[in-house]
C-alpha cells in the first residue's frame, strides 16, 4: 500500500478491531447480575447488613485493604484485575441488604379482612316508651389495601355507590328491611340518616340482633356486598344512645335456629278508648310493622278489619283503606262501636290483617284478639281500657294465625 506525502497513515477496520479486542489475554465479560446479586424471597442475604453510608465506606476500605494484602502475597496481575470487581460486588450486596430493611415489601403486604373492608360509624337508641329503635347511620371510613384511604372500590372507575341496609334477626328479611339513600361515586360516604323500627318490645331487645350491611348499588347488575356488622340488642340500655365504630366483616351465615322467625306474621299498633259521653268504644288502627310478604314481588297490599264479638246483627265489621306495596303501612283510622260500658266485659275485639288481591281471594296475613278471654299483653290492654275511661291507650301486639274460623271469612 503506497502512501502519499503529507497523508496520515490509515488503518483498516480489521486491524482496528484486532488492536482493541486483543490487547492481551481474553477475560470473561461480567454480567450486570454479578454486581446486583438476587436472593430467594424470605432468605436473609449473606452479606452483612449496612445501615449508614459511613459503615459502607468502612467496609469498602477494609475490603480493598484486605484485597491489596492478598494481592501482595499472590499474583499481582490477577489481584489487580479481580479485586476491584469483588469489592464493588460486596458493597452493592451490602447496600441492597440495607434497602431491603428500610423499604416495606408492598407486594407482600396482606392486611386482614376487617381492615380491608373498613369501619362504620353509627349509633342506636331504644325508645322504650314508644317501642321504637332509632338507628343513626353517620359515616363510613372504609380503607382499601395498599395504604390508600377510602372505601373499597367496587366499580370500574375505582369508586362505589354505597348504601346501608338494616335487618332484624331473627325475622323475614323483606318484612323488616330498612335502607339509607345511595351516595354516588364516593369512597368516604357520609349519610347522617336515621332509620326507625317501630313495634319493638322489651322481649325483642332480649332475643333479636340488628344486622347492618354496606352494599354497592349497581344499576346494570346485582348490588354488590361490601361488609356487615351485627349488634345484639341486649347490649343497649333503654332510652340511652350508644355509639359504635365497628369493623365490617364478611357476610356471616344465618343460623338454622333463625328459620322459626319466618313464621312471624308482623306487628300491629292498636289504640282503645271508651268514650263515656257517647257510650261507645273507639278502636284505632294506627299502623303495622314487619308484615309477612304475600305477593310475588316480596310485598303486600295490606288492609285491616275489626269485629266486636259476639256480633248478633253482623254490623260490627269495619275495614281500613288498602295500602299498596308495603310491609309497614300507616293507617291512622278509628272506628266506634256503640256499646254500654257494662257490656264490654262480655265482648271480644278481633283484629285481622289481609293482603288485597285483584281477581282472587284475599290472603290472610295475621290477627289478634283482645278481651276477657285473651291473655298476656292483649288481656292487659283490654283491662287498662276498662279501668281508664276517656283515655286513649296504645299498645303493640304480635299478629298470629290462630283466630276463630269465622274471622277468616273475608
């Protein structure tokens, strides 16, 4: 190859690669994994843990000094090439161990169900005088996993449409279900809403349990269950408000012993008053609660009939208006029976509740009898009316299906 005067000598690419790649003995190329070793999950690293930068530097300097000492005794060329890499690998392993101790394992974080489902803030008050249970649903603080506060998201947008529903156990779910309004697109719902059960007796407070469930409303699918909590009513003291801040739990199975509750027919509030001026008995049908569902839609169309027996002239029948699609109807209707005060000891008041159906026979829901032949609260209510003339006395009574056959003829 000739070279002109003034030109720089040129080197072919083959000669260039030969010079750069082969300067001496070929050494193995180190992988990046050699500098950042991995350890199996759960096993401690073999390298000593280092928590501060100062200790890291000291380990680095001690490693380099020990490496230099070994190099002076062995092959100086080999020690000069290998020891710096070993030092870097040891230092990187130490720093990696330090990071493992300082940073939480987010992927391994697995909170318990109560923390995941969250908590519910509410209060309960048993009004003994009015036989009412007031349930105030305040707000929900329902954290989701991975350290993020708020309600567990049920929808695709990461939010929920939560509402709260109440059930009294034992008892048919449709008959005693109450629910709050639905709050849209929120993970921190605040309801501040009071729901009231009427017709609650002291006996109910001993044997019943309040189930409070939080659900997510879905317009296109079935509503989704989020969590629930249960409060035995015997924990409450009459006329005293008790506040709760309970963790929500997974849905609990219903005890088989609670199946007897499906036989309950409901409650009815009746008022009695003997008007001495007009010589008549005034019977008031105030309201019903927790009636049995008789229709396919899970509701009833209830109305009430009253009889004062024995009824020789068959003129004692009175009937309220029909309330459509409800299990907790309010009537507030009164009926009067012209009768002498002395004859009340010979009479029996029969009250029956029916479900109105179009085109077929009406369904019997339940009934109750008040009079001298009754017992328990029914007898006491009748006697209190006789003892207190011109005074209205209201009482709740449990509906049964044990009435004389004549009362079932609609």
